[in-house]
């Protein structure tokens, strides 16, 4: 018996060493593996009676369910390389219970993953039912296999019944069959009421629910990764009894591969494989192994084998240190004959569907099947319903965004204060002034203009009266210095200065020619007749608004002045007539310009948010893996998400459009149908982009970064907030290929110009949206397939 110290060393040494070895006869691939693995010879079969070695069974053996030949597998590359399977050979007979034993990290889960097609070997081969996992012959992944992974891999927000229904539908069982099996399994596995949510079950109950999901469809191959963890000894024994029953039952002939840390429970298996450092130390029936090593229990056999393996490694290392030629290979695994005989299959006729046929009807290569789509859709809608709060939040967000946009963007800035210094009037304030004609009879002012008195004829105050005070509020100052200081301190948006004699100078400027005394129009007169305005132009919109409003006020003031003296008011107007616009109004708002882009970008990015995390969460919880093994395809998973989220997206689109067009009265001149369709197609496009993010990212953080990272470039480059015509030419080409640029133009055409689909600018937006959607859907399906 190994001492405790030695035992500790063995446990501690598991996977702590690098295994270096060479073997001349190896293939190139295998030689690469040697850098990290000890190379295993072809298995040597020993019986207690020392029979001559037998050859390993061939892959095509009809009695073999699974076989590994010279299997190599590693994770990572370069210095991060973790060798896991090191030239492993294994044969699992049909209808046998195969107990896979080994310390933590020796590669058991990896081996199971290779069986169910989740992982691929680097070299060597694995065959399941005579074919490679994933091939038509093997039927795995698919209904032929039942898989219980180590992690829970169930939907926490589902009830037990819903979980069974999901897997039942995936496996194409009838409703009656699902009910019957669920009742049996709940009873047998001592599970609580079927309406209990998985997330509210205890750890042990969750494990049993997971086992029930794997057993549900009575598969031919059961892959169970530590099914008895957290299960009391009594139930553990029940589970083993059931496994023995289904493996022995002539009509089922279930092959079961089971990993366990309770080595002794594996005594009940037909065959056990003892693994260490990614290779088999021994394989055979438990009874024969005990007999061979004259040990009372399997744990001692395993420790004995570990000790032998350890000594082998120490010798190897010592030889290497002393530069002695190492043996070319490590000891081959001990393979004892097992008493196991593959049972004859008998097809029961009592209403039971022959399982083999059911497996074959599972057309593994069909990438879209109604029953799996139904299962996935039901699952997605149930999950959505269980998160109803989040669903409502998803409806509220776009509505709030639209409302905020319409309320906050596009209106004229108001209450802009302007410091006014009016030296035209002695009191620097505005007294009463006339709104009539200021011309006197002698081609001069009405009466004498007295610079020292407030005069009713002053024009500075008359001009100021034309300023819309709701937008620009004049604040009078007594000196230019004070006004400038206040503006510099940011208290006002600028300074407006009327110089002394402004009225007189403006009179000369306006009426000089008319009164035939042009000699008075000196440079000084021109300067004095100007209103000097210095603005804080750091805010373009505010600056432009003040400039525009002051110019407008001047035009109105000058027109009224001329008019009051019976001159044609047009003399004061800019001689450009802006007629009725071809499209839009003569007073366009920024809201109208931005609205099409805002509708599309809100829809697009809300849709990105709907799908960007969809695969990530499922992948993280092991749910996707379990579905893959059940035969669900990447296309089905993707389409089921698109369809389920489409419903949410349609409600979002409806809310966005209703608020934009009917509540906030954004002009919509074109046919509503094209507005609705384009918005929905852009939403689908956003969903497909979300799926790409979801397929490419491993965790939520990466997905959020990618989605947020794409938001601004898209917004800035798609002509949503600024016309494309303002961009450098090169950048414009980049923006044309984005999914929202032409769509935004199309939407603007429909909303503002009233165009229909017959316009090239409109259907081009649709075509680009379709092209992007198809491209991203294909990309996400491919990525999902590659990364699974
Ligand atoms: N995705 C991965 N990337 C890198 N290394 C991995 C990955 N998955 C597993 N490994 C490593 O591969 C080795 C074998 O892991 P595996 O899960 O197959 O062991 P195991 O025998 O099932 O262990 P346990 O009994 O604890 O579940 C471990 O060292 C593990 O750290």
C-alpha cells in the first residue's frame, strides 16, 4: 500500500510536471505532442491468467460504441500550452457502463467533450458509433446522445417541467412522452414539484434535474460528467441501479460513460478506465483489475498504478538529468479483459418507438428543423416573459429617447443675454421713441436733434425694439469696459455697442443719397452708423442664433423706418427672394434634419442591445453547449433569437414612430408603409450586428465595449447629425458603406420629401440594409459554428 506521503506526492504532482519524451516512429503531429506528453505505446492487454496480448478493437467493430486511437489534445499555444490528452487509446463497448476515473484536471471532461463533438482532437481519432462526432454515421451531436455536463447548464428561470419540455421538443418527443418521462424521472430522482424554478432548487436538486434532462429521451449514449456529486448515498445507489437497468435492458442497450470522483462507486461499472496526465493507466472490468492487483478496492488499484506511473516519471527525469539515454516510451496502459458481453438488441413492439430509428430520423445535417425551432422559440419567449420587468424597460427606453430628442434638440436657444452699451442716448438706456417718420420738412430731422437730451427720434432704441426678447435679452451697461468684462466672465453671450451719434450717422447712411447730400457719407459716418457686436462664438448654435436674430431684427427695423417715411420697404431687404421651397419649409428645423437618422439609430442600437448578449449568457452558463450536443444547430439558435427579439423590436419601432410622428409632429410627407418597413429592416440589421457581437465576444464586458464602441462612429459617419457633404471626400466613401448612411438618406427622402420606393435614393437605402443584414447573419452563424 502506498504511504500517505507518497500518496500526497502523487496527488500533488498531478499535472505539475512537463512531460518530455521522444519516439522515433511517431508521425510529425505526434512528435509535436511529445514536447508536452509522455507517449503511450499501443495498449497491452493483460488478463489475470497472462493471456497473450490482443490487438485493440477496430473502429468499425459493430460492438464498439466509442473508440479513441492515439488521441492528442491540448489547450492554448506556445508557453500557454496545456497538454490534456496524450496519445490516449480507449475502447468503450456498446451497452457498457464505462467508469472514467482520474484525479481532477487529468482530462476527463475534455475527453467527454471530444466524444460529444464539443472539442476536436489535435491528432489521433475518436469514433462514436462508427463515425466521427458530427458526422452522419455517428448521429452525435443529436438525439442519440444524452449529455450531462459538469456545470448545471440549465435555464435558471425555467421550471423543472419547462426544462423537460425544452429538451423533449429538441429531441422531438411527443407531448405525452415528455409528460410520461418527466413524471417518471421526477419520481425516480426524488425531485420536487415540477413547477419549481430551477434557480430555486438546492445544488443537489439542480444536479438531479440536469441528470433528468440527459435521461429524458432514453438515448443510446449517455455521457455523464460527475452525475452523483451532491447526491446522498441512497439516491446515488438508485441512480447506479437505474443506469445498470438501462444499460442491460435489451431494447435500450444504452452505452454510458460516467466520470466520478467516488472511485468505489465505479465498481458497478462494466469497464473502468483509470486516467492520469491525459492517458490511460489501466482499462478493464473492475473485478478483473482487483484480481490482477490483489487489491481490496479500486482506490488502492488506482493509487498503485499512480505510484508505478510516478516511478516511471522519476526514472525518466533522473535519466535526463544524468544524460542517460531515456527509454523511448513510457509503460503502456494495463488492459485487462473484461467480462462484458455486448447485449443483443431486441426491438420492443409494445408501442415503443425503436430508438435506433428515432436517432436516424434526427437528421443531424438538417440545419433547420421545426421541432428544434419550436423548442428554441418557446425557450426564448419563456425567458423573455420571466424577465418581464426588463422587457417593459426595453419598451420604455426608445420612447424616452424619442421624447428627449424632440424636446431637447432643434429648438431655438432662448434667454440669451447680450450686454448693450448705448452711447447714442445720453442716459444709456432707452426712453420713449417714435415709430413714425423721422424726416423733417427741411430734409432734416423732425425738429432739432439735441445730443444732450433724450430724443424721441433715436434709432438705436427703435432698432432694439425689433429684437425678439424671448431669444435675446439686452442688458444695459454704462460703459463698454464693464460690458466686455461681463461678457468675458461668461455672464453674457456678447456685447452690442451703439456709438455716440449712431442715430445721426444712420440717418445719413440711410437717407443721405435720397436727400441728395452724399458728401455726408464719410467713413466716420459709416462706422458710427454700424452696431458693433462682439459675440462669444464658442457655441456655434448660440452664436449663429444671435447673428441671425440681430440681422433679422435689423431688416425689419430698416423696412419699417423706410416704410414710415413712404419709401419702399424693399430697399432695406436683401435682393434675394426665397420662394416657396421645392421640399420642406422656409424655416427648417434641426429636428427635421436629424429625425430620420434618430429614428433609425434608436431602432438600430436598441436592436443591437437586444441580441448582443444572447449567445454570451447562454454560452457562459453552458446552455449553448448542451443544446449543441442535443443537435441544435447554429442557424436554429440564431434564427430563434432573431424571431423572438423581432417581436420586441416591432413594439419598439411602433413606439418610436408613434411618438415621433404623432406626438411630436415630426413631418412625415411620404407613405407610412415605407417608413415603417425601413425602420423594421434597420432593426433587423441591428439585431444581426448584435448577433455578430454575441458570437465573437466571450463575455458581457467585451460585448458592451464593442456595441458602445460602434455607436459613435456609426452616428458620426452616417450623416445623422451632420451632412455628409461636410466630410472630407475619403471619409465620405467610408460612410457610404456603413449600414445606416444610405438608409438615413432614404428615410429623409420619405419623411421630408414625400418620396416612395420608386425613388433610387429610397430603394438604395433598402438594398444596403438587406445586404448588411444578410452578411451579418451569415457571419454570426459561421462565427457561432466555428467558436462552438
Ligand atoms: N478551455 C480551456 N483552456 C485551457 N485549459 C483548459 C481548458 N479546459 C480545461 N483546461 C485544462 O485542461 C486540463 C484538463 O481539464 P478537464 O476539465 O478535462 O479535467 P477533469 O479531469 O475533467 O477535471 P475535473 O475532475 O476537476 O473536472 C486542466 O488542467 C484544465 O485546467
